[in-house]
C-alpha cells in the first residue's frame, strides 16, 4: 500500500479488515474519482471475488461516517463516492445530465477565502466543500442539435 494511504488509514481508529482495505485501495487507485457503489463493488470483486455487495455498501457508509469518503446524491442517478478532498484538492464539479460525464475544476484556496469574506459569514469553519453544476456537455449539445 502507498505510504500516504497507509498514513490516512492509520489516523482513523478503524479496524482494517482485508475487505475494508481492498475497498479503500480500489477507490484510492481508481482513475475515475467519482464511483458509484456498483462500480466500486465490481472493481473490488475482481480483486476479492468473495466479497458481497452488502459488505461493500456497509464499508462505504462507514468510510463516509469516518470522513474518508464523501457521498454525493445526484438527482436521477446512483450516489457517487469520492475521497474527501484534502486542502489542496478542492474542486468544482460540472456534471453532464446527458452522458454523466464529470469535469473537475480545482478551486484555489484564495478563491474560497474571498468567497467567505464576500458572503460576510463570520466564525465559520469549512470542513467540507461540495460543489456541483449541472448541465450539458459539448457532445450532448451537438447530439441534441
Ligand atoms: Zn470530485
Ligand atoms: Zn454529455
């Protein structure tokens, strides 16, 4: 396991069963950062054929409770899971309602601080940022004419 992942895991007072570790590494090593439970299950099953869907669901819920993952409930779609963003990995999401493609745009820390200033919110600590824009991508707009 990568040292960064091992460190992240070690900090959590979780019992790391082989199942949990496999689910975690599947998500951590996936190119697609926004997986559905079904996709995570199928990938995990390739490594650990005996694992059941219920175990994967339970593990995902646990990871959400522990702040390892965040779950996005998107309208008309299966929920997607993503590693909770570190400070240096905060991004907006643009999701296409036509094909489900997700585009990520990083948010600069300065942008967030000035946003907070502009919004005139005092004594507030942000621990989690979730930002989704919905619309249609170039390809889908073309297809619709
Ligand atoms: Zn994301
Ligand atoms: Zn599209």
